[in-house]
């Protein structure tokens, strides 16, 4: 009877060790939020469609947006052009309006980090220059640098 118990314990210990290695491999292999150069997106937008990215750059041509969605709910936010050394990209940041939590608003010339999803569509959205935004970054979070 003793050999059966020790075999069970040995398998249990090896199972725990194996789970520990698997957990460590998954945690250590998780990619950090690395900043993606804008030029790598603009060179081939379709390859980046629906890709979640972190962008870093300087704000240009910012406009505040107040409006509604197709269901009549209020939307607040901002549209601007984000520039880095490799290029520029239109950014839309839209959230549901909340009286107790206003959206983050950035001004021209500010340096920001933007977490966004790249969107390649032809939905007749135009930027400040009147040019149709065929591809844009739909921001989910904006962090202002200090």
C-alpha cells in the first residue's frame, strides 16, 4: 500500500511543477504595451484593420465633438491628428456623455499616448481638412504626458 501512495504523491508534485512552469511561461511571454510607429500603420492600413495598438505622438488639429449615436444617446469626445516621426494618423475618441465623468480633452501640441483600434472603413467621416478618413484610430484611452 505504501508504494501506491508515494506514486500518487509523486504525480501530484510533478503536476504542480508542470502547472507552475506553464503559468510562468504564459506570464513572462505576455507582450508589454509597445508603442507602434504610425508609419508602420499608414504604409499598409488593411493589414492593421481591427488591430489594437498603442500610439505615441503630438496632437494637431484637435476638435471637440458633441453629438449622438443612431439610438439618440449623447456622445462626447474629440477628433485630432496624431503625429510622430514616422507619419500622422486621424484619431477619433468618442464616449457616452456622463455628467460626473467628462472625456479627456487634449489640445494642439500636447504629447499623448493613445490606446486604440485601427479601423479601415469608408463611412464618410471627414477630418478637419474635409478629407475622408479611410483609416483611423478609434481611441479607447488617452493618456496625457506631463
